[in-house]
C-alpha cells in the first residue's frame, strides 16, 4: 500500500512540475478552414500574455478561404 501511495504522489508531482514549467505547452487549439471568402485579403491576430496563461486568437482570409483558430498556452 505504501508503494502505491508513494507512486501516485510521485506521478502527481511530476505532472504538476510538467504543467507549471511548460512555457510553450498548448492545451487547446483549433484550425478550421472554410471555403468562404471576402473580396479582400485580411489578417487579424490577437494575443494577450499574462504571467500564467497566454490566449492566442487569429483570423486569416483570402478571396476563396477563411481560416480561424486559437490556442491557450501556459506560462
């Protein structure tokens, strides 16, 4: 029983260390492209960076396609 408990504590600690030190770790992401465009080419990119999380949103468009997406980074 002590071995199982200590293994779980060790594994939990390693997971916690990996989450807190992974500065480029992305947990959520999407990147769909639809075949719908506008007569103009445009690019919008919004990134807000704090000490803990850094959300990232973008929208790109051409005459034929529109691509949008985002992500959520830790650190």
